[in-house]
C-alpha cells in the first residue's frame, strides 16, 4: 500500500518530510499495526495552535488502498463508468468473559471501525471470499454459520471519480482459532469487542451486526434504497 497526500495550492511551497512511528493504542484486546505517516510542512500557510506540527497531523489523512487487479484492468477500458461489484462481509462471533464478542477492523484509509468486508474475486464464491478476507486481515480462522442478508448497497463515487455499486453478502461466522492481528495494510487495528460495547461506527455497519445477531434461518433480501426499511425473507 502506498500512502499519498494530495494537496492543491497556489503560490504555496510544499516541503514533504517522512516520519515513521509506532502507534500506541489504549483499547484493551485491540491490536494495532506499526504505521507510517506523512508529515507535510506547508510554507506560507496559516499555522495551527501547535505550529507546523498541527498542520502536519491534520494533513496525514488520505490513504490509497490496494485495489484488486481485475478492477484495475477493467478501469483501463471503462474509465470512471459505474461498476457492478460483489462483496462479502462477516459478523464473526466468539464467546467472551462477559458474553458474545464481535470481530472488528479499523480501516487504514478512513479510520472507521467495521466488520471484516471485502470484494469477491472473479470465480470466487461469496463464502470463500469472506473466509479468505478474515484470514488475510486479522489472522483469525472462522467458519460460516449462515448467510444472513443479500443487500444492494447505495451507489458510490470515489474522490478520483470512479463509480461503483455493490451487491453485498452478509455472513454470520463463528470464531475457530487465532488471536486478532493486523494482517495487511487495509487495517490499522483489529480486535474483538463486546456486542453491547461497540466503538462508534456507521449506522449501516451497526445494522449489519444487529441483523446477524438476531438472524434466523431465513435470508434477508434488502436494498439501501428501501424507503420503509421493509425486508423480504426467503428460506434458502
């Protein structure tokens, strides 16, 4: 993964300095990866209360994540046109001292806590894809309990203009072995959290966890565009 910081300034000199540091986290049971950040000292720009250090810290915010090669190849032909992609996510549960715990990762690009998610590779089954993502991102071995939901996500437009939309497959999974560790550059932290004491996260990810916790043998078919929140259930 390459960390990139892009700024557009007129009549402004940019001096770039690279710093490497190890980050200390205070969340118990959460593992963090050593991180490389880019400090940007900007001449002729307003200084924060702490001088250039404040500017450098706030500037280090944009991370370019690894993109599957098949998407890179497709983009050469279609440019920014919309792509219909398939994804998988997992609510991985284990029993903790105070009750059920769920496996989460903290994204390196946005800093958001989420369940493990990933793009399904060509020819790969959704269940195979999510078990692979769990191993790669956290080092944890899990097994599929059941498919919980198939959801049409809202269209996405990325800062570079690329557009896509996902058909998400949400799985309930059971922890088998392994302690969480950061396995690749897509995440900065990972760990198990009590289901009644989750970190702040986007409503759609919290809804994904709640749906898995209260799921039945029925698969839910839904769309982010459902106005009334009604969900169709069908027995697989």
